[in-house]
């Protein structure tokens, strides 16, 4: 166990926070908090996972410094704010904010949060990082479900500003508002999701696009690279500057209406996953994690792919923020 220190960059408005899970999302969420001056306790039952998380955070901080988003002093302060724990009781003791970032398995999240609830003060706020699970279901075994809020950080969380904040059926309004305020203080852009619906906002939009992309590929209308390129070098460029409703206003709602009249009946409307997607999953071709998916991924180059992605996203974000001003 390593305790977080208290550097001069500490933000007293942010509570001691325990991040539960040091994997893909947990290590990035911990970095966001620590970088903003929050004392963070990163928990994972596997010491090796905590070591890997620290390596990934250090590598990420190098990119932030390389792009002049952070200086060396800020990177050191971030690491000083970060403690690593493999004992849940010690990680949670005295924490005012818990962010659960366990794998996307409902029983696992339910069990972990129910256990945590008995380790923290009654006023502590619990958040579950989930991309699609119903918040009401995650809160099922809690004695105080009003203290639970959904917080969907987008991957990579240390780079992507958006966090969907989901109000469960029993979430207290004051708790909901407090989480929104804390996230803004971290430099995030929280969005309010007022109803606990499957997929929330982002994944419903994202998978509507994904469904049509898979349909176009299956139907032989275009190949993998061409489908990706029409997004990356076409309308996708606009998405960083304006959302779909802004774009509709800009182009004219009458135009959107006329296009939808003749186009919507032609779009894919399946309610089950794509057969092509199922075929690849059953064959173990899972994409980046297995080396084969729609593309081939060289194992030696995978770390470089992630670093390149993060550099490009951070550069794009700087441009978008400059444009917004």
C-alpha cells in the first residue's frame, strides 16, 4: 500500500476519493482526479494491476508534458496525489467519494458497492462507472440507493472531457448536483442524463451509427476502410465542433425533414447484433485485444497505437477549446 501525499496543488474542494479498479478505465479516472489536485486511492485486489496502472499513468503524463498541457511539476504533483491499495477497507476508510470502475458485470458491481457501503460514512457519495448498465439495477442491494449516481467516463478518461452523469430512480437531487459540480472542478464536461435508460446518451448514438456501418459492410456496399474514412474525413470532422442537433439547425430543419422522409425507411432496423459481428466474436477475432478484428493489429505496435491516439485526441481537444473561445 502507498499513501497519497499532499502537494501544494491539492484542491481542498475535492474530497478524498477511492477509485475501485485499476484497469482500462480505473487508472485513467484516477489520473484525472490526481491531476486536478484530488487525493486519490486507487484500489485493486491484484498488486500487479496496481503496478501496471502506475506505469500507464506515467506514460500518459509524459504525453501531457510533451504537448505542454502539463509541466514536470504538475506531473509530479499528480503522482504525489495518487495512493495505491490492495485492501478495500483501507482504500475506502474516510473517503467522501467512491468511484467504482470494476468490469462491466452487474453482479460484480452490485456486490462490490454493497460491500463498500458498509465501509464508508453515510454521507459518502457512490458512483458507478458504466457504459450501459441500469443504475437502478446496480443500486439494487444498497441500503442508501439515493447516494448512488451513474458516471460514464469515456475511454480514454484522462483525455475525453465528457462524462455522462446518470440519475437513477432513487438518486437524490442534491447528490446528483454535487457530482456534477465535482466533475466540473476536475475540468470535465458532465452532461445530465435525467432518465435511467439503456445505453444512456452516447452509446445509443454511437451504436445507431455502428449498426448502420455493419449493415453497409455486410451488404457489400463498401469495404472496412472506406466506411471508416467517410466518417473520419467526412461528417466526423464536424462532430468535434457541433452535435447532430446543432448541425440540423445549421443545415435547415426542412432539409433534415425531407431527407428523413425518404432515407429512414432504408436504414437498418435490426434489434439483434450483426451476424458478421457475432461470427468474429465466436472466432476469437476481437480486434485490438486479440490482434485480429476488422483490421490486423501488430502486437509490438499496440502501445504506440494507443499513444498516437491519445496525442491526436489531445491536439484535437486543444483546437476545439481554442475554437470555443
